[in-house]
């Protein structure tokens, strides 16, 4: 069990009446427990909160008036990760649950159909299962450079492979596209996790469906997956964006902080073991 304090402080300048949707709260998920959490929105506005039942994503929707806007979330979260068996097999497509069929299909950012020939040539001769997915992850980590600013919100897996650089969401998109091309259901997970550098931010990893369960991987290698506090789960980054704004809104500042704690100490008296 790992205990973390996660925090996101987002500041905006609203230029015109706008509608905002945020996905920054820790998800209610079997592998994690929210010990405490606080949410502040300034100025105060009526907020509609709802949860996507399939992905567990928690959304905050509200109308924002022109002027400054602050969205501040903080939570203590326990993560209870279980190490998956190393011999998990690939599930035959005919046995993939109906609800997961969409996780086999190409999406805007994960063009598994276009990358199919390459994926089969590069990885098709490897025995299917967890080990092959790990080969994909290792290949992505070796092949791509982690380079902030090298991509934008429109960059796809194919774009990233061509330029050889990207950020965490790009590493995840490439991995997802290659897994789907190999008939392995895969999806993106956004979350909080502590890492040394670059500066702390929201993090993106991915999960592959193996042996009847979801297994998490971080192709960047920046954060241990057994400590990731899950925020959102979706087919690609578009489904788990931390903010979606309808209107003229400019981000002024974003601060994401993750503190890891000694789980033996009670809440409120813990000692920080690492911080961003």
C-alpha cells in the first residue's frame, strides 16, 4: 500500500461566459482508497458533479463568468496495487468481453489500423502475452525521446513515431496503438504520480487486457505504476482530458504536486519521503 497527497491548482482567465468540464479528482477505483479530499472553485459557482460508470471518471461541470477562475483539488489517496503474474496470456479476440471491443479499435490518436503492418513485423513473431506487451513498452521507451514541447494536442501515435519524440501521453498513445494492432485491448489512464523530472504534471500511462485483467504499464519509465493515483480511464487522451472548455478561456497557471508518505504514520502526522 502506498499513500500520497495529490494536488492540482489550476488558474484561468475567463474572457467570455463559458462552460467548463474538469476531470482532476481521484477516481473511485478498486485499487485505491480516497482517505480525504477537498475541492475549491473560486469564484463559487453551482457545480454539477457526475461519474462515468464505466471508466470511473469523475467530472465537474459548471458555467464560468468572465474574470479570474481558480480550480484547486487536494486529496490523500491510498493505492493498493497487486503485481500481475509474469505469465499472463493474451486473450483470444473471440473471448474478449463485449464491453472491451472498443479497446481493440483505432481512435483519433491511436491509429492501430495504420500501424498494423509495422506492429506485426516488429513484434508478431514474439510469443503473445504479457512478455510481448512488455517488449512493446521497452521498444517504445528505447525508441522515443521524452521531450516536452515536441508535440501538441493534435499529435497522433503515427506522428510521434515519425518524429521520434513526445511526452507521456504520446508514449502511451504509441503503446496503445501497437497493442491494439496486435489484437490486445488497450486503454489510456491519466493520474498523479511522483517523479524526479521533468517538473511534476499530470501523468499518462496505459493498460493492456491480459489474462482476463487490466495490467498497467508506464512506457516513459518516469513513475512506478504501483503508486499511480488514477484520475481517468479512456480509449485515448481525448477521453481523459483534465479540462474541456467551451468558450474563450486562457490558462494562466498550472501547478501539480505529489507527496509520498510513510504509510505507517496516521493521516495528519505523516512524514514526507519524497516530493516534487
